[in-house]
């Protein structure tokens, strides 16, 4: 198993990696599929199923599919051009596709929200179709958006795991294997992760890519801290990060603040990211958009508030976090539609706790312990977004996830790394809990907080 740091941390757009980024990526893949066909097509259709249907409007899935079929991709998204393109498609009922020409696609007719039973395989499913001049379907593919912007076809979902693409020096599939390799090699988790990454890219490419990840994360925090007004979607949720930051700065130097106020600093960094995400801004999946605030908030807390912190060790933080995220994804899930929010914010907290423990001098055993503590105390968390929007409870939940991550790292560093519950077992418990969880608590907005809201 190998998931790159650039698989776990992908630059994209809000509000959802599974419902926005994934469908856009799927549409781009479908266009590539059509370009390779020996015949021409005249039109496009799409149907959304499961969670993509039930919470698709709130997550901008419809916009993502339309723009994806128009050639947009998450990593090169241009907001201004997107609005112009959307207006033209709705006006003309056609989409201009590079290499395919002008194709019929009227969203009101050709983009279907199917609220029936979900497709077998995964809760986030979509079927993309191409039609001929008579409107008959002549090409079709099913895609599953499995969380974090990852997309697979139906065949890929059911296929056996692919053979390793390279001979990685530290091919750990479990935390137990990771700790054994660390002990035998004398290397940190980050060092082993770096060695694996260098089988696919040069040191300069790796370092440059990691710097970009943090730059986008940090810029997102700063934009969120400066943001104001009401978030889109109809809940009339007001941005709060900027106001909280102003109050915190006013209290600085007054020698009156209680020690627990540091939690407000941690929380406001995460809230800033997720308010940007809710507004459709540029974010980094960490490992998903819905949990995008936890890791950058923990890093910003470390850099701004912990003595001795230095940006020179950011690669150690992010590589360690990516190693833990890869274990969770490989052995369980990072998808809220599959395992609830324990798989999103819980995974993010585990990644952040591990990264922080590493840069604070923790041993591999202490790092693994930090990740386990953070994940353990998110077990059972449902994904029940009000009105299908990534706002309530998602924005505050990221703040609390970051606070838990810092607490988990601190607690792990107070010990020697030995602990009762191994991370592998905790990941398996999360997977089992997700499998047992009712579908209405897995990003469908059909239960929990989503249906217990004020009536006035």
C-alpha cells in the first residue's frame, strides 16, 4: 500500500472533496474516456445517486458535474470563468468540450438527482452517459467518489488491489508494520515516508510540493480570518472567525486571559478554513474538505504559539500526518458517506496529532499513540450536515477536532509510547462502527442534527 502525501493533501475547492471535487474529477475522467472512443458523441447526461443525490445541492455537486463536463478541474479552478461558463451552459443547453466539440447538455433535463436506493458499492455514486444525435445512450460509466477527492469506476472499486508501482523501501500497510520498520531502521515515520516518496519524485519536487501544500493551507487560514458576511446556502450562518480573531488580539497583552483561551486560537484557525470551504474557496483536502481545517489549524498553532517551532520542519509534520492518513484510508475509510464524521474529522485529528507529536520530538511509538488517542475519541461521530451544507456542525467540529489533536499529542508525549489500544485496532473499530451506522447518519442529512433544527 502506498498513498502519497499528495494523495492525502490535494489542492481543490469547497465545499466537499467527495461531493464537489470527486464529481468534477469523475467528469474529467469521463471526457478522457469519450475522447478515446472510435466514434463521436452528440450529448451528455448524468445521474447522481445515494449521498450525492440527497446532499448534492448543498454540496454544490450539480455545479461540480456541470463544470467538470465543461473541462474544469479542482486544482486549476478559476471562479470567475466558472460563473461565466455556468451561465452560458444554462442559457444554451450545450457544453463546449475540448477535443469533442459542442455537445448537448441542458442541466435541468440532463442532470438527474436519483433519490431511490443507492447504487451497490458506495454511497457516493454517479453515472455519466454520452448520447448520439437521436438521444440514445452510446457510452456510459459509473463512478464512485470515495472520499478525499478519490474517484474510482465500478470496475476499479471491485478489482483486487493493484500491485505496487515501485519498490518502496518501507512498504508498511499497518501501524504495527510501521513501528517495526521504524525500530529496525532507526528512522522516524517522516523519514520513512520521505524515502518512499522519493521512489516517485525528486527531492526538489517533493519539497516544492510540500511547500505548496502549506502555502495553500496557510493562505486559506488568512482569507478565512479576514472573511465577513453570510455563508451561502440558505442557513444564514454568519462567518465568525474574523470577529473571534479580533477579540483574541484585543485581549493579548492584558494579562487577564485564562490559560484555556489558547483553545480559542486553535479553534479559530480551523473555523477560518472551514468557513472558506463552505464559501467554495480554495482548500487542501486534509484528508477531506469537510475536515480540511484540523491539520492546518494544528500547524498554525504550533508555528505561532509553541516556542522553538520552525517552518523548516513542516515537511516532517505533513509527511507524518500523511502516513497516518494513508493507514486510515487503506484499512478503513476517510469518507463521511461511508463511515460518518469519525472517518473525516476523526481521521484528520489523528493525522494532526501524529504530526504535532513528531515535530515536538515524539518517538514513533509516541506518534502512533497520539494518533490513536485522537481517533479513539471521535469514534461513533455521525455525519449529519444540516440542509446538506458543510456548515453546521462541520465548521465548529473542525475547531474541536484540532483542539483534540493538540490534547492527544500532548498526552502521548507525557508517556513513553506504550499504551493499551493499538492504532490498528482503533482504525478497525472505526471501520466496524461505520459499517454498523445507520445510513441516515452518513452524510445524507436524513438524521441527527440535520432533522433537529429550529422551526423559526
